[in-house]
């Protein structure tokens, strides 16, 4: 997998093999530099100012989007208890109602990333937030009608399935590599904060206003977010009216970590301006494609350099074909390593999240009052740790540690830590004695806290591997999790 600087169309960094053929000389118009001679590509210094626009309001809106999406999907698990009273809903019905969201959610992950890449994540995200907010509110009216209720939850899931791929695509456009771990960790931390807020606030709202208002207010949150997104959001820093030119240049010049550019091959600097004149075809990047537009576009695609506006009036299948270097993505060992880490993380997260209440109740005899007190603690732990691990990872990178080592260390802690904690739950009665409820909660809280380290591990690594296709790579890694 190779990374390229996506900041400018007039200057391209391309990694090619060392040998150009029998002559050993570079073609005309191409200058070759060694990795040692190559200078870092982030020449633009940070603009002055204590609160960059990429942090406020743009990154705040990203975090708020994650929080609201998790509130909207979580309130049902509590509100279904009073909402189903008087209805002939069995455990079978409730299981389908709670699971309907995920049937929709998993089915749009890849489509979402493709749509974000083709039409721009700003517009796609705005449309989908409106849809899921509308149908979250509509859920309150559907409870007496089981098929309609299932349909509304599937639609909420379909729309929310666009959320993560769109935001990850936006983050790859908006986050300088030196700040990426911090931003990604905060975003995922806010998703868990959404769970905590849903657990704490939903019972209070049900008692105060009735269960229907839980859905109305959750939907209203999305509409309020949408107003701010339309006012302050955009696809890229360069077309955001609230971002200064200096800050936009700084962001777009520092999207790719120079440590991820040069591996075994040597970089080639291509300084030719792409010309609209077919008689002056690009002599450098497109050498292998000659003057054939089809071969040129395929070559650019495989080198991660297709721009969204370079394919004139594509058909549906042409749009998919040129959207990403599919073969390189699906044959990259680095990407499969990220997929494996994603699978392991979400498998243990699924088990801990879904079985924790039953485990505490059935094994340790926790009462409902104790559950209300103890179950939010692991989510608070992962939220707090998420705010810290990203800063730590970026600090390690700024001190000179290679980004590959930073990601490996964070990922190891984020996977081994929860594994040891869950192992401790199982082995404690064998070696120490009866496992008290408070000790079990402490183990679970520690497991969630350690799990936050993966936010600065593989979950940030999507953008290290390919900033321009982070959303697509991210979305491909998710469907197998829900099938499992």
C-alpha cells in the first residue's frame, strides 16, 4: 500500500521501483531522489491562533455527530420497556425491534464510503443525519404497529450506516497527521459518551415527559446539529469560508505523515502540471498509460491519485471502477492487519457490552439499582481514556518515534489489556477466592479503559495507510463484524 500527498494536483509524490530499466535512467521530465535526500513534504508552518477552525467548530461537529448517532441508537434499549407495556410484544418481538437497526446499519457501510467519495461527504452526511433524525422521532409513533416499527428502525440504521464512513473521510481531509491520533480518539470517545448519556438521561426523561419524548428529543438533537453543519461544515478546508487560507494550506500540506511515504522503494517527484490539452499528455505519472485516457485513469487510480472530477460523466460501473484502487486495497497485507485488529476489538467489545448486565445480575446477583450505578462506569472509563491516549500517541510521534511503532504499541495495549482483564475475571475464583461484585466491575472498567488505546492504534491507521481512501477502507472492514 502506498500513500500520496493529496494536497496539490500540480505536484505528485509517487513511489516506484528503484530500477527504470536497462538504462537505469529516469524518463524525461522525472526527477528521482532517494529517501535520504527527500525532504519532508509539510513545508507549510502552522498558522498563528490559539483556536484553529479545524478544531472549533469543525472537529467539534464531528464529535457531536458521533455522540448523537449513539444516543439515537441507544435510547430504544431503555425506552422499549415502558413503550411495550399494553402491547403483546414478547421477547421475540423485542429482539427483532432492537436488532432491526443493525440490519440496516451493516448494509450501507460500503455504499456510504463510495457515496462520500463520489458526491462529497459533506452533502451525503447532511442528508443522512436528516433522515435518521426524522425517523428516530417517527419511531415514537410506530410502536403499536410492529411492521412499521421494524421499518422505521431499519431506515434509522440505513442512514446511520453512512455516519462513520462519511466522518472518517472528512477526518482524512481535515486532520494533519500530527493531530490525527488525538482527533480520532476523541471522536470514538464521544460515541461512548453517547451511550452514557442515553443510559443516564433516558430514564429521567421517561419519568418527566413520557417515553415518546425520548425519541422526539433525540431526533431534535440531530436537526440542531444539522443547522450548525450546514453553516460551518464543508468537504475540505480549502472550500470552507470560515477557515483561513493559511490554515487550509497547512492542513492540506500535512495530511500524509512523511514516515509512511518511503518504504523500500524510492520516491519520484513529478513536477509537470496536468494539462487539459490531449496533445500534451502528462509525461511523468502517466508514462505507462501513454496517450490512452482509459489507461491513464487506471494508472492514476492504482496510484491513489484519481480526483473526483477527472472522470467525465461516468456510468454507474465506471464510477465504481475508478473510485478506488480495489485490487491494491484487497491485496494489501497492511490493510488485512487492520481488518484483523478491527475484528478482534469489536468482538471483545460486543461481548463485554452486551453481556455485562446479564453477567453482573446472574453471576454476582446485582440488583437493578446496582446495575444503574455500575454499568455506566466502563463507558465513562473508555471516554476519559480516549481523551488521553490520542494526545499520548501524537506526543510519541512528535518525539521522533516512527508512526508504525506508535500504532503497534497502542494497538497492543488496546487488545492485550482487555484480554488480561477478562482472563482475570475467569481466573480470580480459582486462585484468590470468591469474586465480589465491586471487583468484577473494576475488571470490566479496566478492560474498557484499556480498549481506548485502539483509537490511537488501528482506528487511526486507516488514514495512515491512505488518507484519500480512508472512508472506503474503514467501511470494508465493518460488515464481517455484524455477520459474526
